[in-house]
C-alpha cells in the first residue's frame, strides 16, 4: 500500500485523488496559499531577517525557495494578490481549486479544466471563462 495514495479509514481504504477533490484529511480545513501569497510572506520574513542580522542569516533553502516563488509567482503586486483572492473567494470553489487557478492563470476554460479536473463538474465553461478573463485582466494591469 502506498502511503501517499491510500489511507486506512474505518477499516476501508480510501484513495486520494485531486481530480475528485479527495485530498486527504489534512486538507479538509486547510487554507491553500497562492504562490504569490507565499512570495509576499517570504519577502516580509527576508526583509525582517536582513534588517536584524544581515543577508548572511538567510539559509540556502530559504534563498532557493525565494527564487522559486519569484520565478513562478503570477501576481507581483500585493493589491492584485488581494483582489485575486477576493475574486476567487466569491466563487463556489474549494481552497485547492482556488490555489490551482491562481497559480496556473489559465487563458481558457478548457485548459483550466484539463489542469484542474475537479472544475469540470463544478463550473460551467462560460462562468469559468469569465473568471479567467477577469484574472488575466488583473494580471495585465498590475503595477
């Protein structure tokens, strides 16, 4: 039995499957962060550490993580990140879906549904496309 794929629950095996939003017990009440939100948090932590003890206090793991979030962060402006979070919070989406949509910033509904299969049963194409268009507009006009 693969520990990452199956869990024993009340005598039955339950398979985890992100496409059906079966993410495991740990995700039931967890809030998923966007990569852009992680970037903001890490930048604040970095700035506080550098101000306190200097640049040499940053570990290589921290620096590699910063490089990753800087490279893959889709939204760079704090206000834009906040607006994206608010926009997605108004939708009837799970935390995992919200994070995936914000991290991927797909251009069309078909692409979003291919990359986040749980959206297929939860969002119609027109509504999803309107959401994606609004996110792309926010991304385009961030300063």
